[in-house]
C-alpha cells in the first residue's frame, strides 16, 4: 500500500477527524487568536451541556431508539434542581435533580415497553409526546417564571464548580465529560450489558430469541439518557445561574446532530461515545468558524442542517 | 438459419461480470427457446441472480452480448425490459401492499389501461386467464403469498411478456398452491411464453422444466434436456462432486421421555399435547399457517399463551420468555434467518457468542480472547467458511450464516434444539452438512424438533412425525413405515 492510498483510507475512515482538522486550520488562519491557550480552554468550555445530552442520545440511538424527550428533561430537571437548592442544600438538590432525570427516563421506558412500541419510529412519537409533557410540567412548576440561582440564600459553590470551575485552563465540566465518556465507552464495548444493548439495538428480535433481556436493556438505555440529560441541565444552569422553563428547547436536534455527525448509525447497534465527542467537537468548531466568518445565525442553521444531511447520507452509504 | 433465430427468444453469449474481488459471471452463454420452460439451478453464489439482474437491467454486464427477441440489448433499465416483454418475478415480491390488486397490475399505466374502470376490468381478465378469482379491488396487504404471486404473474402477462423469469417461485408456497403454479406454468408455455425458472428444489425442475442449465461459480456447467438427466447427476454438476446421498443415515438414539407438553393453547393452537424423547428427532409436518411455528414459539416463550404445561425431565417448568426457554436448555433456530436469527451488521464471532455472553466473562468484563476462541472452535467444528471470525456476517452465504446460528446454540449445550426451516434457501451441499450437524447433536444427547416445508427432509431425518393442521395435532407416524402420501393427506386435515 503506497502512501497515497493509505492517506485515502485514513480520510475515508476518519472523515470527522479530518473535517475537524481542516476547520481548525481554516479558523486558525482567519483568527490567529484561535490557537491560544485561553481560546482552547474556551472551546472546551463550550463542550458543556450539549455533550452530556449527546452522550445519552448516543446510548439511545445505539440501543435502537431516538430519545426526543431530552429537551423536556433538560427543562424540567433544571427548574426542579434549582428550586431544590434552598430546600435540600446543594448536594441534596444535585441528587434530586439526577433522580428526576432517572424518573423521567423510567417513565419513557415504561410507556415505550408497555405500549409495545419497540420500533424506532413508534418510540419516536412517544418520546416526542413526553417531551411536550415534561416541558409543560416545567412551565406549570414555575408558572412560566425563570428561576434564579444567584438570588438564593444557600451556598452554591458546588454548582459554580460544576458550571464554571477550572483545573488549570481545563474546565471542570470538560473533565467530567471525559471521565463519563471513558466509563461509558468501557461499558459499551467491554461489558455484557453493554454488548446486549448493542445487539438489542441492531436486531431486537434476534436478541430476544437469544435470551437477552431486551426490555430491561431498553429501560436502561432510556434511564441513562434521562440522567445524562439531567446532568447536562445542571451544568447549563450552573453556568448561567438561571433556569428558564424553556431551557431545553432544541437540545434534542443538536444532540442528534452531534451523534449522527460523529458516525453512530441511526440504524442502531453500531456507534461509539468517542465518535460522539468528535461530533460535538465538529458542531462547536463549525459554529465557531461561522461566527468568525460573520455568517448570520439564520444561515448557520442552514449549515447545521446541511451537515446533518451529509452525515446521514454517508451513514447510508456505509450500510450499503 | 432464419427459422432457428425465431425459435430462440433469449440468447446470452459470453457474458461476464465482475465485482470487486469476485468474478460473478465468467463467459456465460445460454439460449432460451420460445415456449420453453428453462430451469436454472446452482448453489448460492453460482451466479444465477447476477445473470438475472443483468437481463433485467439492474446491473450492466462487463462483456458479451444479450439478444432478446432478435434485438441486441446493450444497456437497459427494468422498465425498458418490461416494455420489451421480459418480466421478472422476484422472490421478494415488488407489489405495493397499500394499493389494490388492479392498481398494482397497472401501476404507472392507469391511463393506458383506460382509467380506474379499465384497470380493474383488464386486471380481472388477466387474473381469470390464469384461473384466479382474486378480487381486483382487494388490497395486496390482505393477500396470501400465493395470491401475491398470482398478481405478479398477471402483471407480467399485462406487459405481453414473451419471457418471464421466476426466482425461487415456490419458496413459500404450500403443496396445493404449488400444483396450481404448475398448471399456470404449463398454460403459459402452451401460450408460447418462455419461462426461466430458477429454483433450489430439484423436484420442481424435473416436474416443470423442459431444459435445464446448471451453473456453478459463475460458469455454465451444462445445458441439457431435463429428461436426459437424473437427480444425482444434476446435484453432482451443481456441487462439482458426486453426492452419494442427499440425507445421512437416519440416527436412532431415541430414549426415555425428555419433554412433555400438555394442553398448549393459544389464539391459534387448540390443546396441543405431545412428548419429545431424549435423542430423538421429532418432525412437524403441516401446511404453511397450520400452526407448526406457533407451537414451537409458544413452547420457547416467544409468544403469549392461554394455557401451557411443560415438563422437562419430569419437572414442571414455567417458560414465560425466550430467556426462560434458554435457561431450561432449549435452543431456537428461527425460520427467518435474516430477520430473527442474525445481527447482520455484526461480526461472525459476535453472532456466535450472542447466546453465550456469560461464558466470555473475565471478572466484570467480556474477554475478546475468549470470544475469538469460541468462534474459532465453532468455525472449525462446523466447517464455517468465513475469511475471519471478525468478518461481517452479512457477507457469508446462507448456508454458512445458518451454521453460525446453529453453532451459537450448540455452544449452549442444549437439551432440546428447535429448528424451524433450518435449510430454507440453502444449497444442496450445505444442506447435507446441516443434516450431519443434526445427527451429531442427537448423538451428543440432544433432542431435536424439526419443522420443514420440504417433506422429504422431514421424512428422511425424523424418528417420528406429527402432522399438524388448523392448530391441532392430527396424527403421529413412523416415517419409515408410512408413505409420504398418507402423511400429506393427514396434514391437509
């Protein structure tokens, strides 16, 4: 194999990575400040909330589903957690918030499984409906008012650390993301339960007939997606110190974008959380680059949509 | 010369087609006469479907010429082929299930057919022509497989087809429907239509075809009038060696009762009771839809039941899910290999290990070494042909895929092995290997429940046969003492 074909293979198999490098190079040429330590820290900071939601979405998609309820989960768990700080203290509120994410994931799974909606399309509508329910619950819970963290009497340093703490120039949320991603990667690739999730996502009938407890695996997938979305919500409101009941809007589309761009297959079964990290990175760099180029936000949405369509097209070609 | 030309409807000369890494067709030539039923046989991967796809215009040939009805055909599309008078009826039908029969027959040609009224009128005439009374206003989703096939044939006739290619037309038909198909084929032949009949089932080739072309590894081995050939010779040419027997010698290891099933009742099944003995192969015979698959699915816990009592080795067991079934020592090779058995985008090794993940554990984690070892053992034990254990299973032939599924279950050391259509769509050589695996399994002390639509297969492999009709067990036979005819009579109910 000569050098040329080797480069060809590398580009083909690491399209996302190559695109990221090109984007980074272009951005660095346009804006010399791009490569400073401060800006790299900034970029890592932008990984923030979306990356956690995207990790959960990766699990859902590998398990054969698309969890559209994450938008509602982000909104409701954010306003719920922030309102609990005064009642339970920061540690208690953090746990209560994550528990809310688990509960919503369980409810998703319970409805999907008990309705027998075990195909991606059927479950899509259920989670879409539940997203509306969770969003509405957030509005009811707050009477539509934005909740403020800074106005509260309690100590909030734990949340501040999660939201905007740094170890050197590396943001704490980015470190947490890397740790959770590594754990999930090992879970998916090296444990029996992780393998069973992949098999269920790729062919639920075959997995069931092989004695894999598919309903329990589906439940686990939705619970993990719920709790990771709740964690994303906590990172988000900790950083901006407020939580609007509409906080989570559009999170589902951005998360799906990151997962699919990363190269996890929408057909289920195949994908990885590491790829999702690259997907998130690409989405962040893309908007960074477009911002630097002075492209309007409306046009940026068009670009995002185009990237998603290209990613799905590439995925289809891979399947064939 | 002139006369000779007009006698040949299709002439394929020196056609070749290569895909990356494989030469799918290598210098293939054959001639199909007018009004002749021409069979094509060959193992999977022999090049039958590639040839068909070149004729219909799905693929483009690399070299050679194709002359259809006196016209040389270079590049074509499926629609163009249809209009020229060449129809293909695929194994998986190309009908639109949410549309009516009439609409399907004249799909995209409503105006030519004279609007909706003309469409239904003409569709009715075409169906009557082949002796079918399907209502042209019914939706295709409501039709049985055989009725769908009738619609496909009517559609082919509506194009005034001169040549109809049928790909495995019998694969999901019952015996009765098959007889009907035979009548239609003979009728079309006498109407001057040529038929290219592609099948794995040699009985049908002998019954319907005038001429047969045998293919192997992308080559045409021979084209001969059917009456000049016998079965053994044909099989020998297909696999490139002579196969002495299609079936191994019947194993005799049956011992004491192993599993007792009593009062099994579901929406479809009516109070099924039977016993399976240790080391026995128990065959289920019945028409498609009689309830054979439903019985084994219900036993294995894959379907809901109203009532069931199961004893294994004298102990009552509760099987509520496939997971319970597996724990009780039951293994399940499902009828639809691709949909229910395989995880197609995954590797050979993960398809083998998927019923045995517990065995791969090393502490908390799965051990890739153990997985590789398990796969390698099965690959050598079952003679699975694959480039590597890490190869994606979708690229294997049907026979090798099926062996992976059987290997997956043998690894669980099952007491009871349920095999639903284990050789469907598999070529002769691989079939024999699967029969040998069954024999080995009963030698090792397993019992097998065998379901198959191929009567000779059940009769030659089983120690005992139960006939099933309309959700009931209608009889029990010793296949060594009773004729196939008698058993079939009972299975029809």
